[in-house]
C-alpha cells in the first residue's frame, strides 16, 4: 500500500469543512435515490445498498458533530481518487464510542450547560465561547452516536434466501472500507450450499472477513471464498465501488476530476460542482470441476471473465462539460450519464 499526504489531508478552515460535509451528504443521498430509480442493482441488492449507505451517512454526520467546534482536531479527508474521509476516522469513531460511558461521565451535565448558555446569551448578551460550544457538541456526539451504526472497516450482512430466479439458492452481502483507496465497497454473493448455511454462518462470515475484506481482482476473491468453504458453491459475486466523488477539494490525476477543476477555475461551472463515479464488477460461475485426491476432492467453480460496468452520476451541466472534456470516458459507460440534482450553496 502506497500512502501519500493527500490520503489524509486537512482542509484549510472550518468553513471548508462545513462546505465539504454538506456536499458529501448531498451527493451520497442523490446517489442512493438515483440507484433506486434507475434500477442499476437488483431489487434486494438495492435495499441492502441503502442500508450500507445509511451507515456511511450516519458515520460521516457523526464525524461532523465530533469536530464541529474542535479547534485542535480536524477530520482527515482523502483527496486522491476518493473524496471520502480517511479510513482511520471511522476507526476513531468506533474507538470513541467503545468508551462513550467513560467520556459521558467526565462531561459537564447537559442541564448545567443549558443554564450557562442561557445566562451568557440572555443576561450577559455575549456570544458563546468556542470552548463551550465544543463541550456541547461533545455531549451531543457521545450521547447520540451509536457504535452499532458506524460504517466499520468490515460490515457483515446476513445470509438470506435469494430471490426467485437468482443464480444461487442463497444470498449474502458485506461491505468494507478499503484502506488503500479510502472508499466504501458493497458486495453481494449468490451461492448454493451443501446443507443449511445458517448452521455454519459463523464459519462463512469469518471466511468472508478473512479473504474478501479489501479491493482485489474479482477472480482472486471468488477463488479465495470458493476454496475456504468446501460446502459453499458461489455462483455470482458482485462488487460495488462507491466513488470517487469528484469535487473542488480533489487533487488527483483522474480525468473526470480534472475536467471539473478546470471548469471551476474557468468559472464555467460553480464551486460546488461535483460528479460521482460508480463501478460494478461481477464474476459468474461458468461450470464446476473437482480437484484433490480420490478421498479428499473439492468442487471448485470455473469462473467466466470478469464483467465491469462503469457509471457516472452528475448534474446536467456537469454531464455536458464531461461530454466536451472527456468523451472517451462518457462514451464507454454502461449507461448514459445519470442526472442528479445540483448542489446549491448559499
């Protein structure tokens, strides 16, 4: 893994963080709605996609509250082919909330804070000190944020029966936040099983966390899962890559990013312009073969070529810009660019 200073960059001011949080929250909500409307994923996959995306939104909002009035700490953002917070920020959230009771015990009682605020505003007619605002934000953060809703390094979904007509009898989903890319990925696997997978679900979940917890070649991931669990026969594995989010803060060599930055510099598009790259990789089982000794044979899948679909979500004006600046990318998408709403900053 190659890490650069831009993988964990600090923005220049609190005002920029306000701008950043509003943009990321808006962009992700637009993406969730558009994926559902355009039916880019299967019906059950969309429901799971929304659940994982809600965890992501919840986590980023918790980060906003955590750092809101903290003059010493700033959330670190990956500006290279990401646009998302550095993966360590999610770990910090999780670690904080592991110790929430300890922190809450040390913080001033909320009623005392309220009385102080009212006294300062109404009697003294003075603004609230930043130190006090941070104290109040910390109380909100530790009392309202819940550890179980944080988008962790690895999030395991349940094994369920696959919808009728699916490639396999069962379905399982999981997500991970890839450390090298600082981007979230959502995964689906359709499979058959020799027996009842619910009886072995801990073994299946452990195997997924061990061999499928980062971005890698799809056939490598598929073979790793297939080999690790002899009774499991994967039939289709699908991976969704959410990002990068191309925006004014980005500092990478991505052609879509450069087109947007040039447009902002030339003032042909507004500062809050953005686009989202969205990728789906999938690999299907073509047939099966057996390998091993006579007494210890295991059935493996023979995988078809990996299918790669690329999408771009952007407001109408940005789509026009990208057709002018990057036609080679736009003409090779799985679908015509999908229009989402403009972000309006006051």
